[in-house]
């Protein structure tokens, strides 16, 4: 019988350069036919004598798109052939704004949309929003969760025209924008009510909500309404109204909690034009009513000076060891393919930094976020001796970085390779290396991490340069704190120095996302950077963003001593007990008392008494602009800080 082709199939009818397709061809005929696949330009891919042929086709360029042909022949006439067309992924269509569900107020705009009906042949991976006033960009944001279909712009001017642009993205390309001109109202419902920070956990059976008066938007606020909902196994319940407050001078309410439950609270303000929004995540405060109480103090006698093993906290006394959401190795977001880069698009040029289990290389990458350009990148990867735990830490760091939009003082994620044997995390390349090495090299000492930064530091750093380093890091940490991320390993070694001596916070391997609770209790055994770790974290395993503030105080010591080691010549095993007894590092003689008092505020026993990163940034930036020499380099004694201890554990 002459051959006949029964079916030709492909793993995807639309794809992109760098991907590999599978083509199949099924046939019939006697004798058994010879099957051949041909590329669009006519070259043969493979030939077999069989009833089925399957080939892998890597797409390396535009020439690989088009009609692929399968031919079946067995010597009898006629032979048979069939075509299948492979198209490149196209940019997605436009998202549709839902005017009836969008809310326009005097100082805010909330838009809602539906995903584009045409995804261009690749799933929608996210959106990009831009708000303009005339030609001036007022706000922009990247949304990496494709399920998000609403966004609020706040702090806008009343009775003003704005242009909003909404771009849809698929795995490869960004579509044309949906554009809307929106005019804010002259008057409207009040702005969102901001609740003062609450503890993530409490052992009390009551909690007091406090809030600030929001912008009334032209009409007098007549009432506040307090709402509550419960969170059970990560699932959020419905809002329940628990109190209407008509005496608007009272902005405080005590609420009774049931032990063992997790609550979220929101407050709205009402005027004659309506009720403010409450569904904004930043406005929801969550409290966990704990079932048992931690001891007031605990001495640590652990076995290593720099990184200490942390035992499980109060394991026997707690009814249940409940891990905070996102605490151990659960990814913060599903792996979004828009970050993925094919392994053969990444070239490793040279190793520029090494740690105990990881290393950093300088290299290049092609095809970052769909761009055809070649970019210089830093590549984070594991050594061959790394454990599965180290790999999970690097994956966790990657997941943390995926949720961050670009910030000038936080290292930027550019892409990743997760689908090959070796995990690679691609971040922006910085020419100066890490801050600790930069400081130490400026006074002739050897760096311990980045071996070959492209640009060497100045030999004499000024007081103003050091102050700039300090406030930039505080600014970066303020952003991370606002994203509910606790770094847990903030130190000069984990800050990189980029162009124009810009400091960028990096190394999120120990970071925790605590959007569900603003406190994290460490349940797993691990290694702690003792000399940088906060008092409450050493003693009780409790971390909040104020624990990072403590570490920041130690980082200030590193900056102001030009890379000196904290607690010099001191055994790390004794530090926890010394801190408990009230010891704090003394003031370096060349540092102004005002700066030292900032450090001391960071090291207060009570985390709530420590400043916020925003306060630290503002205070230090103001000090820098005064051009006062708060660090007297003439009094700096190199010999006092010559004993450089490397963190090699």
C-alpha cells in the first residue's frame, strides 16, 4: 500500500527563540515507510524507517519559524507529505478596563481590568502600569502576578487630568498599552485609613487599634468603621463590621482576641460622598493571638564565634510549632517563566567572588525578559560541595527577588536559569564589589570576597562618602521593610557598590517574606551571623524588621570604622550574654556623638524603641547635606581596626 501520513503534531504551535519544540509524524503503509522531517528552508532534520518519527527542533533564529514538512515514502506511488506551521510568539492584545468597577476619587484612582483575550500564543505573565500628569510620570509599577486585575494610585491631586497606561506581558513580549484619560474628582470619599503598626503576634487577649486621620477630600469625615476577618490555614474569610465610631475625634479601639486565631483588621472613613476603600493590602493589619508565652530571657552558650547553630526555640513548651507563612522553603510566588533564560544564552567569564558554598561570576546573558541584547551580568551559583539546603536557600533568594520592583539601593534581578542542572541567578553587575571589601581596600587591606572588582576604591574616603553609604542602605532597607521582607543577614559584606558609588542591598539567602505576619520565629536549626544578629533574635529566635535595624547599627559601625570588625577580638559565644548584661560597642573616637547615638538607638533592647529605616534614612541624609564632618578622618586610627576577622564559617 502507498504510504499515508495520519497525523502531524507539535508540542507548541507558537514558540520563541531559545525554546525547543517536539515534532511528531504518524504514518501507515506496506512496506513500512521511510519518514523524513524537513525545516522551512528545505534541509532535512532526520530520517527513519518506521511508522512514527519524533524530532527535537531547537529554535535558534527567525529562520526556524515557518512550515515544517513530513514526507512518507516506501517506493510505491504516490508518496505522502503534510505541513505544520510554527509561528513566533506575538505580543499580547490589550487588557480591557472595566469602567463600572473602577473607582475615581478626589485623590485616588482604582482601576480594574480583564486579561487580554489574545495572549499572543504565550500565557500572560503580568502587567506594567504608568500614570502620567501631562508628560510627567507620576507613578509606575510592575505586576508579576498574572492573576492581579486591579490597582490603586494614591496621593493624587484633586480635579486633575491623568493618563493611565496599562501594558500586558506574556513570556516574551509586551503588548501595546490600554490608555485612559481620567480626571480626579474635586471632592470625594476620604482616603484610605492607615492603621498604626501592630505586632505580628501577641500573647494578650486584647489589642488596641490606633489610626491617623486620613485626607477628607473636601467633605467632613463623619464616621469610622472597623472591620475584622479571620485567616484560617492561609485562607482569608469575609470582612465583618465590628464597630461604627461616630465620635471621629476618637481614633483608637480596643478589641478582644480569641487565642490561637489569626486576625486581619481594616478601618474605613466615611463622609457624605462615600466610604473609603479597605481592600488595599497596605491598610490591612494582621495579628496572631498566641497560645503560649515565651520566657522573658534565655542565655545562649553556643559553640561558634561568628555563625552559631540556633536551637529550636522552646520546642517542648509550645502546643504546636506553626511556621510563619513563607518561613521555611515555600516559594513566595510561583515560578514565572518571564524570568527564565535558556542556559546556552548565559556565558560565564570569570569567578569574582567565593563564599563557603556559593560563588559569583561575571558573565553575559542574551534574551533577558525577551530582549535580544547581550548584557553584562553577575551570576550567583552554588559550588559543587553545596548541599540541598544551600540550593533551597538560593531558590528562596530568587523567589524573594522576583517580588521586588527596581529600587536604586536594592540589587536588581535580571533573570534566572532553573531548568538546567545548575541553578543560576542573574543579577545586575556592579563594578566595585562588596562594601566591606571596598572599605577595607580603601585603606590597603585585602578583600575577602570579591577578588577582582573592575574598579578599585579611592584610597581616602571622605566623611560625606561614608554618610552617603549609610543613608542609601537605610533607603534600600526601608523599601524591603515596606514589602514585608526581613533580611536577617544585613552586613557590609551583603551590600554591593555600583556606579557612582551607589550602595545596593543584596544577598537575600536568609531573608523571609512575612506579608502575613510582621514577625518571624525561627523554627529550624541553622547558622546565625552572631555579631550582626539582634538581641531578641539571639535570645528568643524572634525576628522583625526592627531586628534588621539592630543589624544596621552594626553595619554603621563597619562603615564608620572603614571596614572594621564588630566586637573586635571578642568570642562570639559570649556576645549574647554580654548584650543581655547591657554591653554595647563603645564609640569609635573619630565618630561624632550624634552618629554614635543613632547606632545606640538601633541597639535598644526593646525592638519597638528602635527607629524605622525611613527615620534612619531621613536623619542620616539630613546630616550628610549639612556637610559637617561627623567622621573625623584625621583622628581615625588604622591600628585600632587593623584586626580584620574574616567571616569564613
